[in-house]
């Protein structure tokens, strides 16, 4: 479903009506607002998403779609306080597109909205956004740069053949072979069982939650052995929403980024854990819906269907990834062995964790060059 709005000031009532249906928090960036084209966009299963094109005034540029991780948003590629990926892509002659898929913290679904699984992202959000962009850019090359769950779900879309003909894919953190640390996986199952009876999402903003609430034990657990006094940082850096994993290397963040972590990463829904747990146990991206015919376009196991991937892939990972560990190196090895015909390369960023590969103050120097080299060789 495509929602119709107009940027015209004369049509205010219609605009207001659409926005209140599922409010998208405004993006935070330092680009000229006139260049940010916010495209009203919804999926065929009736979920409103966010789609933004950065207007370059050049109709010949290759397009690059950026996919955020779960509970993050398109804001992770637009940090005003650093040289971010959108800045770098614009300078290098690309046209950036940003999708806020249904797991975005700019949208309400994680906290109060309709529940979903990663099947929905792979089946609806990514292929329909790609189709929409294609309708706008015609025959120009389209790349995708994807982070974390955005990349994991993209791997399912690719293995299903739902996004054919991409010019190339950069996958950060995890792709077809998800592997979580032992401590993380144990806590994920225990915490999921214990907590789902009382709460349905894990917040990250301690200021909103307050000192005494049902969430207090979670924050207390996250603060153990923490070196930073900020509770939001503790629950993300030290505990990754209570799982015990670490999302970034602390010293890689700019102070301003550190202070707005609660804005960059929203609450994590606990009802997604069963699908994540199944994926983690399979060490592969597996479909959740086995009997619902709406999902039969997705393969039961994306790794088994990887021969369908028809685009070059760069697997990126920080050497210190505390959430997905060496999943990307493993993925490179597995694909080299099982699908040697695929064009898959691997690059490891020394001294980087997970989120800091995009949010880090030095990411433009240490990380984005790998992305540009890959895109530049295939544009
Ligand atoms: Zn901190």
C-alpha cells in the first residue's frame, strides 16, 4: 500500500491525518532539508515504513540503499556529529536511499505496534522498497549496504530471489551464518522465558523508565562491572538489551553519539526472541512461518538456498564484534566451500566492534573505504 501525502503547505489536514496513523519521528541530520525526500511508503501487508531519498540533483548516479539494524533507524547513517556514510556516498557520486523497515525506532512497532517476525522484513519490507526504488531510478545500478538484522533479513530476501539484479551488497556484522556468543545465547533463552510473562520489550532509556520500575533489575544487571556510569550505555555496551553481549567498542564513539544512544537505539521487543533463537540454533537464517502459505516464497533455510544469490557480496566485520562474533568470517568460509561460484569477499576492521563500524567517530577513515572500494569496482 502506498500512502499519499503532499509536501504542499496547502494540504495540511491530509498530511496530518496520515502522520497520526503511524508517526515517523523526524530524521536528525545536517543536510539541507530540501534535499531529503521523505517518500510515503507502506508494504502490501499494510505496514507503514519510512523511505527517504537524498536528492543530489544528478539523475545519473548509482543508487545505494542503506538498511539499519533492529531497533536502530536510518539515523545511524546520518550522524550530524561525525563524517557519516551518507556524506561519504554523496561525495563519491552516489545517490543514497534510506529505508526505515518495521524494526526501526522511528516507527512504533517494536514497542506498541503490530508484532512481526523477520520473515515479514525479508518478504515485504526489503523487496518492496527495492521495487519502489527501481521504479524511480530505472536502469541505474542499485547497491545495498546493510547492517546487522537488516543484513540478516536481506540474506533471506536474496536467497528467495526476491531482490534480483542488485549491483552489489555490503553486509556488516552478520549475513547467512548467525553465531552469537555462548553467554549471549544462554541469556537470550533464559531472559526471554523469564521476562516475557511481565514485559514485552526491553527499554534502553533509563530516564524514561525511572529509578524504580519492573525494568530496574535489568539495568542493575547491566551495570555490573560496567566502566561507564551511563545506564543507557550500560544496557547497550555492557549487556545488549540484557543479553550480555556488547554492541560497540566504547572508545570508538564520539561523545555526542554516546550521549544520544537512547535516540539511536530504541526498545527491543521480546516477542522477536523465538525467531531469533531458532535462527541462532540453526546457525543459519531460517524462516519462522512453516505452515502459513503467505511465506512460501521464502526458503525454509536461506543458507541452503544461497546458490540463488546473484550479486557480489562484501562481508564486513569488526575484529571485536561482541554480538555476532566471527559470523562473517565463518560465512565467508562456508560460502567458499559450498557455493564457490559466488563472488563473496571478506574484510575485517581491526579494533572495531559492531555498531561502531557505522557510528564510530573514525568510521569514515577506518571502515567506509572498504565499502567505497567495493562499490567503485562494480558501479
Ligand atoms: Zn558509556
